[in-house]
C-alpha cells in the first residue's frame, strides 16, 4: 500500500488522500480547499492526478472540506463509485447542489460588478456547475456502519461512527496484511444531536486529524449560558446577531440550544432566521435519519416535538425573503452559511452589518487560515467582502464550545484502542502548530513515530 497526501496536509481544509494498492488507485475524501483565494482557486481547479485513474472514492463525511470537490473530479473524468454512509449521501445531495449553485451565482455577481465598473480581464468561471454536481450524485453508493465493503480486488473497508456530524465515519481499510485507519474528523462526547464517537479496532497505520491538536476545549455545558449572554447584551443595545454557521451540523446544534433557551425564557423573544437553503434542506435530511441521533435528541421525538423547530424560528429558502432581512429593524438573529464566511448569503449579511457597533458577529466554528472568518476572529480592523474594504465595527464573539472536533486529550483517548500495534501515525487536517503539539503528545504517551506529511509527500506501507 502506498499513501500520497494531496489535501489537508499541514492545513485544515481540502481533505484528499491517495491510496494505491494492487495496481489500483483510490481516494479518501475529495474536499474543497479554502484559504487564500488565488491558492484555493489553483488547488481546487487543478487536480494533481488524472481523475480517470481513480477507481473509487471513500468519503468520510459530507462537510464541504471533505466532499466539496467531488464534482471537479467528475468534471475531469472520474466515473467510479463514491462510497459513504446513507446519511452522508443524502447530505451530499443537498450540499453539492448548493455549492454548485453558489459557485454559479458568486461568479455571476462578480462578473456583473466588474462589468459595471468597466474592469478588464477574463470573466470569472465557476469551479463547477449544477450539471457537474448532478453527474456526481448517481455515483454515490451507500455503505452502512460496520458492514465490510470490497472496493477493489485487494482493498476492503469498514466504517465506524466518528461522532463528528450526522453520518460521519472513521474507516478501517484492509489490503493484504496491512490495516490502515483513516479518522476522518473525530467528534466529541456529549455533543448535541449526534452520538458519541465509536471505538476503533487496532491497526498498523493511522491517518488522524489534528484540528485542535494543541488545545483543550472548555466545558460544553457552558454553551447555553454563553450564547444567552451574547444574545442578551446585543439585544440590549438594539443590535442584530449575525451567525456564520456550517449548514451541516453546527446550524442544527445551534437551533437545538436556542430551542431550549427559548423554552426556558432565558433570551428575549426576538425573531431567529436560518437563512440558508442548504441548512433548510439539510435539516430535512436530519429529520429523515433520526436513528443517528443521540438519546437526548430522540427524547424530543418521543414527546412529539420537532427538535429543529419552534415558534420564533423561521427557515428561509427564497432569495427575495433573504433580501428583506436587510430592511428589517433589530434586534434579531440570522444564522447563515458558509461557516468560514467564504461564500453564500452570509457574505451579504456581513457586508450589511459588520460596520455597525450595535451588532454582533458570532463565530461558532473553526476558521481556516486566511479565510474571512479567521480575519474576523483575529480582530482585523478592516476586511474585504466581495473585494470591497469594510471597517469592522461590530462586536466579534466566538462560541467554540460547540466544536465538533476532538481536542488533544480526546484525540489521544480516541486512538488508545488503535495504538497497541501501530507502526506509524500520519497527522493531517491541522495547522503546523497544532500538529507539532499533538505529535509530541502521541510520541510521549504511546511511543509511536509520527509523520506530518507535506502536500504531495508519499509513504510506502508494509
């Protein structure tokens, strides 16, 4: 078996790892890279291998940094199966269509602005189109948790619940006498909605994410208190709360916490809008896969309640209804995608509200290096939105307690059942500082060699 790391290597986004065995080539994930615009454009458009040479893709979960470049793979000639859990496939049906739509609309928006300003240059082209996304979806094939699947003459895999989001999986791959585990993204115990991560079998090699490899999360029990405090102080000054949130996972968790706060009358009776067609569609997928929920969320269903719906909450699909929010007087809350503020309706909401000191921009998840979300978290006084400089006068608050990524201690504990026979660990999906800290912790606790591969680096496994 040979591994080559083409994505999420010393960075958090764009997960994509090439596995070669028995004369065949397979991909673990096919994610979008998010970061500096020019670099992201180059990496996402220009695949480092011939797409038609890939026999199959094994997808860990539906988040766009793991699944979002699959239509580009198809656009360039891939026509093999894409294996994932049933919930992940249903989520990808919504997400890939939405991403294609955003690509098309954002390119159209930028081209119109350039035309009005009589700027020269070639028109901006979407990375891929809705047609490319539609050609991708029939390639998905469902593989439930714990069911061994042969994906080639010499490669089999089994998926386990990673506890990161609905349908997320860590996979154990077997080829000949070599067993390799790919963590995908490892979740945490006691998160809202989803089940806890499952224990994994022993293996010879491990590819493990390292997003929060240098830190320890605060008690997630504080999340409701912190969220209530942010909402109350913003409302007291007559402001609006603008929430960039991942449409899959984070939005549903936020809605569940807000539902509880509203029932307990701990927040004012303000309107709350989920302004994301994708989040609306994804929430419907969640409702269809209640068997993936944790016991607490299933309790809502037993009581006949919708965990993702309550009186003050409005889901918005139509763009005209979204635009009406620009003229709505506060206070109110808008939850919109994308979670890293790189595309979609959230950019319009930020453009309209980031300059008002009464408002709050509430960041609810990890922000990749060089993204607009990271610049807001890092308190840049001025940011560019749609290419225009905007002064940041709104309060920027963070709510990291809902993080779907395991911290250093949780990663070390998750890999404990795997560790006894491990020959080597490969750290991916993390920035260099996080990876260095986690590598040191692994070597000290388990005495296993750790590699931090750079993009394009290959390793032979035996």
